[in-house]
C-alpha cells in the first residue's frame, strides 16, 4: 500500500468533520455510549467493514487484506466528560452536563476516516487491521473490557493517538518509553466524634485529623520519593461538617495518585496507608483507606518507536517533536499486556486545555490524525511481514 497519506486524509476531511460534529453534539458518559456506538456501527456498515461487538458499547472493525501479514490494531476512545459546554458552537453538545472536552469525538471521527481509506486499499494490505472504538477510557476500564472479549487476541501491535492543545496542527509528538503516568485511587474516610464547637475537648475532630493527613501526604512526596521518578499525590476533594458550631465527626478526602514506574506505585500505596493510619491514631480517629490500581503506565515500546517515527515522517508537512512525559493517565497501556503498543500525540492548536468547558480543537488538524493512522498501518506491515 503506497499512498500519499495526508492527501488521502484531506480528500475525506468533509466527512470527518461531519462525523466529528455529530459525535460532539451527542456526547455520552463512560459505559453509556449507546447512541455513539450505534452511529459507529452504522458508519462501518456503510463502508462495508464488518465489525465485532466486543461489548455493549465497544466495537472492533475488521479489515482483512488479501496478503498475509501482521495484525495492527488502531484505537480511538469514544466517551465524553461530565462538563457543561461553554463554546457557543452551532454544533455544541445537546446533552445537558456532558461534553466532548477531551477530543474523543475527533479521535473517533478520524479513525473512521482512516477506516474509509484503508477499506479503499484493502487489496494491497499485508495482514489485518483492527479498528478499536473503545468505551470508558475516562474511567480507566474500556481497554480491559475489550481485551476480555477476546476480539483482539491475535493482535501484533496496538497504536493510538491523542490530541494535544499544547501543539500546533501538524505537529506530531513521539517518544519511546514512559509517556503517560499510571493512576491509583485515593479515598480516605476519617471517623471521630461530633460535639459542640465550644467544647472541643469532648469531641474527636475529624477535620483537624484530615488537615494533618493532607499535609502528611504532600510531605511524603517531597521527602520520601526519588525526585528523578516523577509522582503526584493530589487531594481534590475534602468534605466534612454540617454547620458552623458543630465539630465534625466525619471527613472524606479524595483525589488521585499518579506514578511513572511500578516501584513508585507500590511505595506510594504503602506510604498512604502508613501515613494516614499513624495520623489517625495521633488524632484518635478511625481511618479507612483506598489506594488501589486504576490505570496502567503507558509505555511506548522501544521496538515500535522507529516504525512510528518513519510513519510520521511520511506525512507531508508534518513536524515531529519528542513526546514529553504526561502525568495525565490513560488506559491505553492495558493493551501492552498482549502485544507491543505505541501512543502518539498530535497538536490541535494552542487553545483551551483538555477537560475545559471551552475546549475546541482546530479542524485543520484532523487530517494528520487520519494520515498517521493509515501511515502506521502501511509502515508496520511493510517492516513486519
């Protein structure tokens, strides 16, 4: 398969934009992407691409070339976020409280664009292409759901792309090694004894204990973790108390843990339990703690890096830059359990950040996603026969 990938992608840009605007208008929460999935499967049928219903809202399109070769899986995520949109777009979200603020709508549309092109050239393909339309990325469960279905068991390599508003359109970001942190939960409940604010000696103050817990966790990050191995503990919610003159009996603290290697993951988990339990004992409160695995570390396979770089270099006018480590988390790393995987980023214009209510990628960036998907298939199948 020898094609001009960017030219082919631009030839279907109007369709990609139409798809993306439809998905943008119809966002759905993680695991509830029913209309989205119905639309994806309908479009695959129109393209005469068979698909596997890998779960209720997970779909794997299948394009089999006429020549033997490896199986390449391309992945797009399809779920939205619980955010009220504030873009003022004529195609803004029509679902109150939900928005495609992470660009999963453009991931889905550009992979459909790649599907259309790959179907056109299927007779020249060496092997199989799986088109993964994955639900529930935002809660870290979708990749595991699709792997458990068995639909991808013979895959030789997984390739995914995420958009980034940190780069201009046409800038492709690639690096080997760790590119995205893994996450653990952080949920803590402290139980003390309530009482009148005028008589703190007769109470066990859950708020005072909670404040010490938050401070203790930050002290751990700065003084116990190896500073050359990035990790983050962020407390994002602290709920306690009922009114101004009652000392709180209960406090709930939650947030997230981000790590870039598995040794740090275990160290953080041990420390969270140790610090919270010791502070709780000092304050005479009881503590319950949840600091469990949520998402894997995304590690770009060293052996696939040269192929991804060569694929990006084929795209006319694209600029290739190193991919910085992100402390954001992503379940794409789960796919590496069964085959090497690689995750790239592409610029969509330097606008509002991801997960913002004004997030708006530039449509001129869309062909680069589709082109990199198709170029990766071509390049991988040429090099691994």
